[in-house]
């Protein structure tokens, strides 16, 4: 699993580059985030808008709500790997 803290750091840097401020809508964030690349594992990149398009809510009052949506996407995409890691950590 990609290091969550490092990926959050890179996500925040990409948000800064996109000049996304809060409150905002998903549509506004998508418009501002097009073509902004976020590094991922193995020297690959994905676009910021490809992450944001997976978010559920359409409106974000604050950065905290936005990051909650981001973490939800990370969790859902890596659920099995996350559960296995926790199982190894806690022996359950």
C-alpha cells in the first residue's frame, strides 16, 4: 500500500497548485484540477481530477470535508490490502 501520509502530502501540494479553496463544490474542484499530476507508486502519475471525480459529496464546506472524501476513496480502493495490514499488525 502506498504510504498514506506521503500520498496526503502530495495530494495537498496538488490542491495548492490547483488553487482550490474552501468552501467549494466538486464541479469547481474538478475544473481547477484538470491536468495537474500527482505522483503515485513506481514513478507513475495520475491526474488530480481523476481522484476528485471519485468523491461522493458535491459540496465541501471545508478542507476537512474534502480530505474525508479523499480518505474514503483511498480506503475503498485499498480495502483488502488495508484489512490484511491491520490483521498482521494486531493479529486478528
